[in-house]
């Protein structure tokens, strides 16, 4: 993996500006659309795009636009792939690239957060390639998906492009830490999903117990009110007699 990333980085720096920008667009786009994100993290191209802007090889605004469009369009393609082919495609992917636990984590994230899972998954390494397709499988409305997809794509691409631009010649250190942060984010997402599941399960088990005494108290209060009403009626009858 390290040799592959080094080759990509060297190639991007040697290419003419337009060709380099094409890769800045393509690598983020291919992450979710063909699940390339399990092999090559898209942020490496985005960070190098920022560095190329720092060195004057490309325009910073154009590098930002290429990275944002790549992220948003790629996720939209991934959504359509999931919607059309569903889980059957995911189960055919080699386990060494797509682990079953990653698929399950993505499904849990979508169940908990709905469309917001697209934004959250954008910052976690393995989920970035999976969540758009799983949103298509789950039939999340595309308009909702597109909103969170665009928001996540803009924040993610802008952040990493500007990091590469600010780092300048030290971009490789930024790229290394960016990959590390992505895996840390994946761990945090998993922990958060587990915590939400446990809390929701405890609330669900506590609700029937809480409802029992309340219902009993209501019934007792109702019976007391009926008893008082009968006593009052008896008193009035006695007085009349």
C-alpha cells in the first residue's frame, strides 16, 4: 500500500496541470462508485492537489472544485449502484477489501442517522466507500442523500485541499496523518453507534416498567373517584328521604 501511494503521489506531481487535476477529480470519485476507497484513500489526491496549488502548478480554486465535484459525483454514482444492485453486489466483493463488519457498521450508521450518515461516513476511511451504496440499498430519498452528500463533500474536500496547500513541501506528513485520522474517525463512529444502540435498548426495556405503575395508579385513581361519586349519591338520597 505504501509503495502504491508513493507512486500515485510521484505521478501526480510529474503530470501536467490539467492531467493532475483530472486525477484529483477521479480518485475521490472512484472511492464510492467502484469501492476504490478500500484500496486507495481519496484524500491523498486531494492533499496533493492542494500542494500543486501551493507550488503554482494549478489554480487553488480549480483544485478545490475538482476535489468537491469528484467527492459529490462519486458518492451519487455509488448511491445509484446500491439502489440498482443492492446487497448482492456487496456480498460479491472480496472480503480482503470489504470486510463484513464494515458493511454491518455502515448499515447500523444509516439506521441510526439516516441521511446524516453520508456526512459522518465521509470522514471515516472504510465507511466513505460503503455508505453511499448502502444508502441506495436503504432507499433513502435521493434529495436528502444529495444534501448531506454535498455538505460532506464540500467540507471534506475543502479541508484536505487547504491542508495540502498550507503544508506546502511537507504535504506528505499531512497525508500520513490524514489517513490516520480517517481510521480514528472510523473507530469513533463504531463506538458511537454501539453507545446509541445500548442507550436505545435500555430506554426500550425501561419504558414498559415505567408504564405499568402509571397505568395502575390511573386505574386506582379512577376507582377512588367512582367510589366517592357513589357515596355522594347515597348521601343525597338519604337526605331527600
